[in-house]
């Protein structure tokens, strides 16, 4: 087990190193930070002086090592737009993004788990085909289109819920449904397929022969084994969740990290973009590591 954990931690470290390299290269290719900070009216002398103060006149290898050293201390520079530390600015928006992500995941689980179970126990019937058709629709619909549709119908026409902002639980409903609908679609299909494979195994037939109820078989035997593919997909889709959060936050003007980075890209506020990418990568790596650790509980064979 310790070897398994050590391998996953080593992989996480390699991923973070790769992220720092990508962020460093992309920010250098996107333009001269000195010109962006001083504006188009700056003279060549002013630009040269700023490049020297920022260390941009040194070799790229030295710049990268300094970037990594600063990033390890949490220093990603100062926001060009807001004139405050970029990392602190991103972290101040993290609670809003975490709230939206947790709410959307809750929506997905509350709908996907019952839908997947009902479809697995009624394969080929109307309820199964209807549920999978809805799931396919949810998987195919673009997040921004669904968000705009909900705003037009629920907020503009029916005037039931706020269309934008973060003012309370009522303002969280539409963004959570928009982002959670994707999770509902993919988790329901994966859970149905996994349960169909588990329900025909020998140990399930043995449990049925012992006279156990379907509910007890489902909870104690089937779900635990069927959950492994679901958790695998969950870990792989974490990046998609964050990408969807960026779109959803932009559509609903939700004041999270996604909306912040979109505005930062438009304003060429690269310190904020760097901090966002680092925080996002670290979050995804940590959640994937937690997903791998869940495997240790669900599948004892990994511990060997």
C-alpha cells in the first residue's frame, strides 16, 4: 500500500513540474510582460529598464528556476489589473468556485445514482431507454447553451431565480444545475453499465440464493464493486469539471476563479493566469490522488 501511495505522490510531483514548464513557456510566448505592464506609450528605455527589474534580460533557464522558486513560495507576481498579489486574488475566489463545484456534484449524484440504478434493474424497458436518452442529451448539450436557456426560461420569462451573481442559495441553483447536468449524464450511464455487469456475477446470485433482499444486495454488494468505474471516470473528469466551471461562471457572472481568469486573459493579466493555472493543477492533482486512495478501500487487491 505504501508503495502504491508513493508512486501516486511521485506522479503528482512530476505533473506539477510539467505544469510549471507549460505555464512558463506559454506566458513567454504570449507577449513581453514589460510592454504589457507599461503600455504602448512606453519608450524603449523604459521597457529595457522594466525588463531588467523583472529579470527578463537573463537566460530562459535562469528565469525558469527563479519562476519555480517564487512559485514554491506562493509568489506569482502582482496582478497588472488589480495591483495586488496574484495568488491571493485567485485564492479569494476559490470558495465561490468550490461552492459551485460541490453543488453541481451534489446535483449530479442525487440524480445520476437513482437513474443509473433504476435503468440497471430495468434493462431495455421504457424507463431505461428514457433515462439513457436524457443522459445522452445531457452529455451532448454544451454547458453555455444550457446555461443561457435556463436564464431565458427560469429567470427572464418565469422570474423564479436570479440570472447572475452570488447573493444566496437561490442564485446557486441555476449554475449548479447547468454544471451538474453534465455529471448527471455521464455518471448515470457509467453506473448503469457497471451495475449491469455486477448484477450477473456469481456472488450476487449467491446473495440472492441466501434470500437477501434486492436493496440489501444493492447496498452491501453491488454498489461497492460497481462504484470503481464511476470513481475512475470521476477522477478523469475533474479537469472537465473545472473547465465547465469557467464557462458556467462566465455565463452566470458567478464571482469565482473561472470568471476571474477569463477577465484576466482578456486584460492580459498574466500573473493572475499563472496563479490560476497553478492552483487549478494542484487541485486536480490532489483530487486525483484522493481518488486513487479511495481505490484502496474499494478494491483490496491494490493493497497487495
